[in-house]
């Protein structure tokens, strides 16, 4: 269905002008209204620019899921939740997909990848395959430097995974 590179303009998946999301079910795809809710305190809403398609997303497409996929993405901040001071509307960002609680013993030690309540955008929380805006914690967002295209920035998460693997290896 898709050919490399696996980074797509978000508009390619928007089938209507209205807010629509793709709900994946085993054996088919259904369109479901994507009604943006309120942005919680400490979170931001992003208008997705580009989103990668990873093996995890492909498995979700094949096996069916109730969660909207997409965890390798770039976008623009369109709305700020209460208390967000680190970002502004209009900032171009990428976001780390691991959503942590910030209060468990692992988070207190800085080991948030082991968080007792860890959730992953695109697996446990609605992901970036939307035109209604993806809602993520502001602390997970990193500004994209001027001059770097958002299509390239969407590759940040897979690049980070590769760098982590190389650091852990003896290469």
C-alpha cells in the first residue's frame, strides 16, 4: 500500500474538510467524527504536518485497534492547555510519544520510560493520524529549528530509536 519514505503529509489522510479521524478495525476502516475535546492543563494541541508510518502502525492496521495510530510526527502548536508557558501557538514541534504520570517512583528517579502509568501516543492514546489535532503533554514537545523542514523533523523519533540502539550496542 505504501512505499518509502514512510512520511506523509497529514492532508493526504483527510478525506473531508470537517474533522474526521480514521478508526481502525480488523478487516476495514471506518470514518468517525473527530470532535476535539478540551486541552487538559499541561498539554498542547498540535495540527499535524507530517506523520511517519512505522511497523507498529502497520500491525495496528492489520490486526485492528480502537486507538488512532501515529507516533512519529511533526506539527504546529494550535492550542495551549492551562499552565503551559514553555510553548506558544505557532511553534513548530516534534513530540516524544511516551506519556508519563510524573508522580510514580520511576518518574521521580527520571526513569519515566518505566512509569507505572506509561502510555504511548498512537498505541494507548490517540495518535497523529488525525486532522482534529493531536493532544500531547507540553513537556514532550521539542521545537523544530528554523530551516529544518517538518517532513524531515517527523523522522526524529525513529532516528532517536536508532541512536539509542547504537549507544547500547558495541558498535
